[in-house]
RNA sequence: GCCGGGGUGGCGGAAUGGCAGACGCAGCGGACUUAAACUCCGCGGCCGCAAGGCAUGAGGGUUCGAAUCCCUCCCCCGGCACCA
């Protein structure tokens, strides 16, 4: 029986047994309270890398704990399997994206099973399966029906490498998030989702416990700003349309000395004078060729061109020039600004460069505003140069100016958001087809729900044309119009893969339903997700989209509650042994399959969790593995070796062992609930050492020993499930350890029998005294004063005061 | 520039107002062994013979007491960034 710990034997054995017994299945009809734990599903790149292990090793701990806490735990897994890599493989190597994806999924499923994670595989979803994407298409139709999906010609982010458009969220520093190509701007007619309709609600995070950094990232991304829309008359014959600007500082309107339009602004064409037509056209052309990176560079000196036209400030009738400049973005607010150089640094730089007037409209304590300014003053004291408003303090100015403008009909208070609508069209093959049909007679017609799914055709050819392969398949494109059966054409764009992952947590509750995306009853039973885990890199993409989808689904009446995931935990990034990001080019990649072959899944999981706090990530050093392996062997040893005579019931050793057991349970329970897995393991190591020592001494009570060993195995089970199960069985425990109750601790047994009080003189540690549990301050004081070392330091002086922290510390201040 | 996270032994880290360095790696010494591996025991911040002093990125402050709270600054990582 006491053979050696060999993970290569026990791990496959238990994995097979658990699967045969459907141990981790979450039954729908179960009276226990539910717990829905979800780990972000992977893209099936083909190989489970160490980053995946780091995520899923940690993610598996808490659902296992909740199961032992008596919950009916739903912990599913699946694959986010649409997307570019499959198509790139097809283009580069001529493989079929579907076959490539299937093979990758098969391999990653094998690797995930090798971890021994407690997934309920019977609920697996694969987003590129027609059974799944049929309902992604269904969601598109529901959003369309509710006016949340629309088509618009808009400047799109075009990735020349991927030959497709990107959502704003997928553009990182002007480059494609995936291929790193410099993003260009292109005007295309695209499908959008009206996520901005939920902007205000998305800023509220009521009832959810999400990390502050994620909430802040979303809040910044949504970018709410309060201000006013103001209408300026355009002093050009024939132009009646006002020039509308958004400003957060309507109180500076008297200081507006010029206007700036984005080069793409529709008014540019109408207002430009004959004389300025040449330079304006040249500037517009120049900016249209700039990449996002060039245009967005903040280091760049301001550029711009005068249109020759003027606008009239409605507040004071001033006639001010209209310029165009690329620092004004057509996509934000109205695409036009009133420039107040005295109080806005960008406008100041522009005015300085082009010799435009600078008029301060707030006085300042820092500067003499009658002299030329050296920089813009964003804040001031009271209004000046502002007609009847002069003397108004800054705090009251905005409201007063808006009220004035509203009364006269040329302005109103408004809220503007930085968030843009979600561009979901992709000119790609490997995605869910957008279920719409273009008919010359009836326009854009939705595919009837009964006709879903719109199947993705197979055996397509890939040419680097910039056109989706779908456009090259006439028998797929040409279709009967759903209204009258006349000739029509399918939409050939497919959907952004973030749509697939925006609702997958809903499908897991009823993954095989052929009639509906999921039944309302099961949604009510399982949703929302109680605990979600995944990387923080999805802060403004997946995690924002899925909240939007949920709110839309709530408004459709198919889910209840306002938020899809109640608690979120972001694990950090695991780095290579050199502290650098793991990458093949750096040669610092740790291959999980090799680690498992050499050390076993349990050891690898524990080592990953032991390197540091899970939310911080950090360097992974395989040399540290020996410490974990030593610990697992020590655990094996105390749990399998027959104990020597263990009969002394009242011994100090017995009391120490009991105390260690109950203290460890208390600490580990707290650690597991707050995802502090590194300190959890260190506490289990300490408890194991205590057991070893107790065994060597021999004089401990049998029941205390059994309680200590059983607790150790139960607490190790969520982190090292195989060895815990094996040892549990060898000790005659009831199968399975993973269905046993989590141990409880008794507070009295966890307490020390004596306190060691730290003795300080003037805040410096000079001695320690041992006192009984119930010792009064007077007793402690007596013990302290009896100390020879204390007497030496006090040297006969009278303490000015003493500070006593009961049971902990006694400080004598001289 | 703005926002967030961080800076502690040779290394990963622990301690969130009360003994700085738990736990582990690496290292050193010892036991066992013919020897090695395994295992076990012990030692490991710096200066100092010692008493003691000094140490948590730097400097200042609050406090009987600060890695922890406050102020000023430096460095590293991540996000956002001409958003009117």
C-alpha cells in the first residue's frame, strides 16, 4: 500500500473514473442551491499554453470548493471557435477552416481533460457549430427588430493585413489588435449595434463586485461628459444650417475667437470660399491619407487651414473665422468646436501658430490677464469680457450661460459619450453569416427566423482579393426575397466573433435546446453567472459587450436582472522564467504538456498557484517545482504510512495537532474565498510539517491524527484533485472526496492556550513574555516588569505611559 | 499628460498600524550512505568580536509604534490619450 506517489498512474485513472461517473455534472433538477461559476472559454488555437493553464488551474479551485460547500455547481467549458486564425491557416496552408478548427478543439479538449478540471463537458458549446451560431443569428434578428442593429456608411478602421474592418475596441495604438498592422480609414457601409443606447446604464455597476480597474476602464471608455450644444450662425449666403458645436465649457463662449471643423465635416464643402478652395481641398486630401497613428499623435504640431468663411457668435454677435484642422475628430460629438484659446491648451497652440486672437473671459489669481498669456488657463475666478455675465463666479457660470442660451433657442444642455456604436460587420468567411437579404424591390429584409441558421457554405476557395470568399459563391449569394420570392442577394458580411462570446453563458444553461437559444425556466434557474474569471485584457471588449447583450436580452424579456456576471476576478499575466512575456521568439516558453509528463497535473497546478497572488501574475520558474513535489510527497507519506503508537489523548502534542488543524481550516477557508491560492498552499505545507513532527513524536491521539490528515486532504482537494482522491480512497474514505463536506473549524480549538506578548521599550522590541489566555493587564504588566532585560532598558526610570494591546504587545514609553 | 497596479533578502513572495522577511526556490553546514541521489536536521538581510545599530525605491510627516496612513519625488508594468 505504501508505494510511492506516481502521478502518471493515478491522474489518468481518476480522470477516467470521474468522467465515467459524471462526477461534475450539474443536474437541472437538483434541490441544492445553485452556483454558476464560469471561466472565459478559449479560442481553439490548437495548443493549450501555460497562460491557459494559469487561468484554468486557478479557475477550477473555487467551483470545487463550492461543490464541497453543498452547492449544485454549474462549471461549463466550450470553445470560441470563429475568427481569423482559422481563415489565415486556410489562406496560408490551404486547409479547410472547419476541419482545422475541429482538430484544434480535439487537441485542446484532450489537454484540458489532462488538467483534471471539474468541467461539466456535457454542456460544451462550440460557437462555430450551426446549432450554436443559429442562435447568434437569432440574437442579431432580435436586436434588429428592436432597432438596435442598423447599417451606416461610416469611416471604418480597415486592417490591410486582415483585409477587414475592426471595431474601435480592436484598434490598439492605431494598430490592429490581432495582426499589429497600421490601421487605415475607409468608408464602407457596415452593420452597427447601438450600444450607445445603453451608455448611461453601462456606467452603473450596481449589484456587481468587479475589480475597480475594470470598472474604471469601462467608465473611461464610455467617456461621459456633460456640456452644451451651441448653435452658431454661418455668415455665408445660402447656408441656413447652423454650425453646431458641443462644449463642456459653455461658460467660456465669449472667448470663442474662431471655429474649427473636422476636415470631413459636411459643412466644409458649403462654406469654403472660392479663394480658399485649393488649400482646403489639399488639406482634406492630406488628412484622409493619414493613418490613425499619425493623426492621433499628440506630439504633432497643430495644422489647419482657414476656410475663408465666418460664423456669428450668438452671445455677442462677434464675427469669427471658421478653420478646419485634424485635431477635431468627425466621429466625436458634432465634429466641430468653438475654439477658446485663452482657456483650452489645444486651441491656444492653434491660435498661437496661426496668429488668431486670444481673449480671456475669466480673471485669474496666477496671471495678469491683461498681458499676453503664455498658456491656456483652464480655470479662473470670475467672468470678464462677457457682457452681462461679468462677475459671475466660475462655479455658477456654466448653468447660467446654458439657461440663457436655452431661453433664446440657440443652445441646450446635453451629455455626450466617447463610446461609439459597435461595428460588427466583417468581410470575412469564418464567422456567423449576418442573416439579412438585399432585395432591389424591398430593400434590406431579415431572414425569417424559421429559416435559421443561414449556413456557412463549405469548400470555399480563398483569394487575397479583399473580398470575402462568400461573395464568390453565386449559389449561396443569390437567394429568393423572403417577401415575394423575387431575386435577391444575401448579406456577405459575417459577424464579429465578440458576438458569439457575448451570450455564451446563456447557452450553457440549456446547450442542446433545438427550439430556442435557451429555455426561460433554465435561465431563471441558473443565471446570472455568480463568479466569472478571465483576463483583464477584455475590459473594454468582451466584458462591455456581454453587459450590453445582457441588458438587451433583459429588455427582450428572456433573462432577468441587470447584470450578467455578479462577481469577476481577473488573473494576472504569467511571465516566463526571465520575467518577460512568454513568446517563442524569446525562447522562454514553458510547455504545459511537458510539465505534466514530468511532474503531473497536480504538481503543475499547485506550482502555478504558488508563484504569487493570482491577480498579479508574475514570472514562472520551473525550478521551484521541486518544493511542490516535495510537499506532495510529504502529504503522501503522512496519509499512507501506518502511524506509530498514537494513544496519548491529553498530550501537548495532541493539543498542538488539533490547534494546527483548526487554524489551518480557518485560514484556508478565508484564502480560498478570496482567491489567495499562494498563501493557501503555504498554510497546507505548514500543516503537513506539523503532521510529520507529530508522527515522529508519536504521542498523539488517534482521532486528532485522523482529523488532521482528513482535513489536509479535503483542503488540498480543490488544488490537487487527483492525489487528494487517491489518498482519500487509500484511507478508506467514501468516494468521492470531491463530494465531501468542506471541513469546519472550531474557534476555541484554533486558539492558543497562551499568548506570547511582545515587549517594547520606546517602540523597540526588547523581550517577550508568555502569559495565560485570561491574563489581566495588571498580570501582564507584572510579568513584563519582572523581565531582567526590561529592567536593564528601563534603568529605573518611570514610564511616561504604557500601551497595552491585549494578548499581543506591551510598550513602555519613557 | 490622465487613470490604475506595483517597488520588501541571491530569487518568487509573506506581513494592510503591533516581533519585517511566513511558505518555497537556490546556497551553505550536518546526519544517513562505501559514495551519490532521496530523506531528515540546522544556518541564511546588512554592519559589528559582542552589546547593539541600520534596513521594506528616495526624502519628509503623523503615531507610543509605519512596509502598511499622509505629503513631495523617482523608477517599473498595464490601460487611455488632440474626446472639445
